C-alpha cells in the first residue's frame, strides 16, 4: 500500500493547490475516489497487517477531508503550512465591541433556552451562520494577499462563533 | 478411489473458488441468516423451514436449546430461558430498568456487569449471544454444506463501543470470522439500494424489538455515506408489548402473578399486538396457573391510546437525525421502514404524518437487515468487486475526563470512520510522573452523565514542572466503530505508551472462563468439520458409483451388483440420518465409504479393462508403444 500518502499534506493528498478557496463538491468526489481505494473494507479478506495499514491511511484521508471541508479547521491548517501557529487559548485580545457582542449573544441564547423558544434559537443559529460566512469570506480575501497576522485574529473570532453555533445546535437537539 | 478416477475424470478438478459468506441480523427478538446464492440474496431456513429464529436460549440440566425450541420452553421455564438478551449487551447491573420485571435470577455483584444464574451456571450476555450465533452458524453450515468463510453481524447504529465490542466478541466465541459489524439501518439501505441502484438520500426508520434506530444515508457514485444516526437504545416493540401487558393486568384487575403467568401474559400481549395490526378488535382469553380465567376484548383504538406516548417518543430521533445531517424533511428521497414493529399501523401513520408521505415497505421489514448484511458479507469476502463502498459514522462522541469531572470531546458524533484524533494534555503538579486517563462516550458535559469505557494510568512520565509535559492521547475508531486508545509523553523523548481496548465491563476471570468455553466449542467445531468432510466424500463416491452403474452395470454379475447396491444403500442411510453424536457419525460414514470402495474394487478393474480395450480398438501397435 502507498505509504507515501501519509507524508503528504492534506492539500497534496486531495490533489489541491495551497488555496483557501475550495470546491466542496470536488473535495467530496475526491474523498470517495480515495476511500474506494484505501478503505479497510477493500482488504477485509486480507491479513490483519494489511487491514491495519489501510485503517491508518483511510483515517488520514477522513481527517484530511474533515479539516479541508470546515472553514475554521482549513484556515488553521493552511496557516500552519505557512508557518503560523494559531493559539486559540492564550494571548487573545479582542476588541471591546466584539466582546460585548459575544456576551449579548450568550444572554440571548440562555434566555431562549430558559423559555424553550425553539424559533428564537433557530433564528440565533441562522445569525451565527451568517456571521461565520462573512468572516470566512474575509479570511479568503486575506489569504490571497498573505496577511497571516490579520487572518489569525479572524480565526479566533470565527472559533467563538463556531463554539456558539455548537452550543445552540446542542440545545436545539435536546429540545 | 480408483473408481472415481476412471468413471469421472472431470470430477477430479479442484472445486471452484467461491467464498461463502453470511450476514447475520442478531436481533433482540429474532435473528436471521442470509447469504448470496448465485447473485441473489436469500434468507436461510432452519430444518423446519423457519426463517425467523427467536433470539432465545434455554439452559436446561444437560441440554442447551436455542430458537424455536427455547421459545417453547419459555412459558414452562422462564427463569432459565433468556430472551431479549441484546438489551443487556455491554451493560451493567446498574443499567437495568427498575420498572421492568425480569423472571431471571440476576447475580448482584459490586462490579456491576450483568450476569444471570441459570441451571447451566452463571451466564453473561456475551456468552448467551455466542450460543445464539453458534446455532445460526450451524444452521448456515447445514444449509450451505460448508463453513462460511466470513460473517457480517448487524448492530443498532446507536450501539456504543461497549455494546459493539461485546457483539464482536460473541461472534468470535461462536467460531465466526467477523468481517464487519454493520449498522442495521445501513444494511437496510444496502438491501433497498441494490434494488433501485440510484443515487439519493434515504432515511431509515428501524423499530425493532428492543431498539429504535434512525439513520440518514446518501448513495452517491457508488459510495454509501452515512450522514447521521440517531435513535433510542431502550425503546422498541418489547415496550409496546409491556405496555399492553400492564394494561391487561389493569383491566383484568390482576396482581401478584407467578413467573409462569407473567411469561404467558407477556407472550400473549405480543400476539395481541400483532393481531391488532390486522383487526379492529381482538378477544383475549388466558387461563392462569391458579385456574383463574381472564377474558378481555381490546380494540385498536384502545391500544393506540395506551401506546400513544411510545409512538411519539419514536418521532423525536427523526428530528435529531435531520438536524445532524443538516437536511430538511423534503430533501429526503425515500423513507425506509425496517423492523417487525413497523407493521404497527399507529407507527406507519405517525411516520407518514411526520414526513407528509408514505414510507417504502416493499422488502419484508423482518428480513431487510439480514439481506443487506448478506450482500455486504458477499462483497467483503471478495465475490463482488467495485460495487460500492460504505462510509459509516460514529454514533456517539468520544471524550476524555478532565479536571472537575468534565468531558473534553475528542471525536464528535457523526464523524466518518475510520478516524484517528489526538489531543495533548499536560500535568498539573510539579514532578508528576503518572496520569490517569478516563475514556468516556456520550454527548453530555459531565463525566457522570456519559458512559465510562475505559480507565487506565499512564506511568513513566519524566518529572517536570507542572504544565511542561505534553501527553498526547489518540483515539482510533476502526471501520467496525471499535475504539482503541493510546497515550504517549511527547516532550522528553522518553516514550511512555499504553494501548487500551475498552473491556466492555467484563473482568479477567470472566474473560478467562469464556475463553475456556470457546476452547471446548473448538473441539466440537473440529468434529463438525470432519463430519461435513465425510459427508462431502460420501456424496461424491455415491454419485460416481451411480453414474458408473448406469454406464457399465452389464460388466457385473448378479452377486457383485447386489453387493455394490447394498453398500450404497447403507451409506445413503447413514448420510441421511441426523447425527446424534458428530464424532461417531463421521467415523461411521468414513467406514461405510471404505466398504463401498472395497465392494467396487473389481468393478473398477473391469471398467479399466473395458476403457483400455476401447482405447486400443482400431489403433496400430506402434501408437500403443508410445
């Protein structure tokens, strides 16, 4: 089996240029083509060693797909390939404006949760997704001009919105 | 076997290579085996022609009964007849629903995994499932004439790691090569996908005896992708039976029943439920052990009222599955109904109402999962290449315990598998050399609300200032959805590494006892194989003698002919008899094969002469010399 695959970065693995803009349909097609070749089920009748090797490669392909298909993970990964490590936990300085907006959003969410307002939560979810789309578009533009410092800041903001989106999805899922 | 060689030269060729694989639907209530024969998936029958085998085992004094035989013993011997054992797979004593009354003698132990005291000793759910699987394996061998080279066993999509490990282990204990654990709804979609062969998005609603599974799948360019799974592991047809049973008790004013009466009324309630799918009103009567007669009439409307909350409970997971797949109801191409419980009209109506359209029901809902598993098994042993590939997802999030009893999620639910994820952790005390790792599965934030899968201690971390060590924990989920965990200290170059397979709630002693049991099964397996081989040889020689007799009986005198016919008859009787004891039956057949061989020795010589004479006729001496 082709162990060289494990040494490639995710963009190479999927035959893509180092570009933030991605054609999701093409990415999915490539995923299917790669898994048809390397998924352990193709080797079910073979030795454990071969199956384990397929397991490692197939997991890597899935990991690559997940990273490339999600705007936040893709941005962090691409920055890393350009030598920029984003620390989401430490050293984050947000503007007061951004922080106030975050607090307000959290209040809205817990209010809607407490009153069991499904529609309000869905509206909040929609707003969050819109916000994410706007930031993602900005990140795309900044990658073209290689402004990695600015991208790092936007990535941290995007991480905030994604976390809230997840929170709302969990609440909606359990209602 | 001189006779074989000259009579049938074309029979000496190697048997053609076709690997027989089977799919097993190991259900809560019933189990089925399916295989692909000449390109078509079929459900195999037992010797009585039954396709649905009750997933029940009766442990008698010196006899193990499985399937229909166990079903018959259920009423007279409920304490030793284990039913719906799937509900206990990978579960602890603490998981038992306190509201459900079981007729079993549970072994209440502090380590809390479920064990049941039977007349044949203490049994755990894995051993019981292995007994069911062994029965199904034998059924397949009898029907196919050979050992299957591999098996696909289906599990509810919502099964967690402990339940999956338990199922796979049961398969191995039964002497099966488990190629794959397949999610039941996925199997159903495969069965339907093969029919339609068209791309699309499907929702599978699978209400079985014990569980509800909802999956959304997309078939696209030969790849089946599972987009989301949802469900309820503690909700199924049994709950409807139980509700009806309680209603009967209430209506007839019954209390303090004996175990036998409980078993009787429960199985009557099940029957009543099935009848109500056909009729508007059903009369019910039963005689209890104290001779009291219960007479009742129950209408469908009455029934639908009492189970309404259960029906509604099955709708919730549909919404969750749609949300997780990020789809709207109208983006689905088809709704597929699976599981015997979907015969209930109330269920069909509720699903139709929810989606605003009627679901697909063309394949028998009891058989569709087994058929899908059989098809997938056939692909996995390599009989069919390039057909399609299955990309499944993990149903539950996997995480690790962090400070304060919180869960840090490492693999979120609905991640495509196989998958490997790593997360780095650090020490919180100066000079800390060990770290305990607690692996949990579930969606909740607190460890105590999730299922604990494994706990282990990583030792040998070099002493460092707090926060300096970097411990990488990686989770690997394979294509079966089974987890293994690895922890490594990264910074110092000193590698402390440990690999853990979750132990699905069994201790070493129990695992040892089960291995012991599987070894004794193994000797039985060898006998089974030898018996099967003797059968194959016997059929082959009978066949060739018959053909030789048709061609050349005139070469024999009457005494010789009688002797051969007699030997044939004895062998035929021996192979048609059901063996009481495999070892001696196999030896007996071997001996009779030898006798027949011996009886045909002179016949073979005469045919050889004839063949040579025919070959020589009309040929020059010179040709013969060559």
